[in-house]
């Protein structure tokens, strides 16, 4: 299940919930119980298996003198 950030339009409380995609419309504010909330846009983490960040090969063993 994904983690989503929300903000209550009633009291302004920001909160994070682990909730299914189909249940996002059923979320209510834990502070004031209002259902007038909006989902905040946040970044996400992506894990790439076996990849490298450099994208290039090692420079060891290069020719030159």
C-alpha cells in the first residue's frame, strides 16, 4: 500500500497515511474528523536493482602517460 500526504481544508492539519488507492476518498482528518481534505503532491523513491548512479565505466586502467 502506498503512503500519501494529505492536508485538511477545514483545520489545515497535515498528515500522512498508509492507504490503498481505492480508499483515498474515504480518508478523514485525524484532528477534526472532516472529510474535506486534499492529497498533497510529494516526491517518491525509486529503487533500481543492479544499476549505478554514474552511468559510466570506471576510469581505472585508462591509457595515457
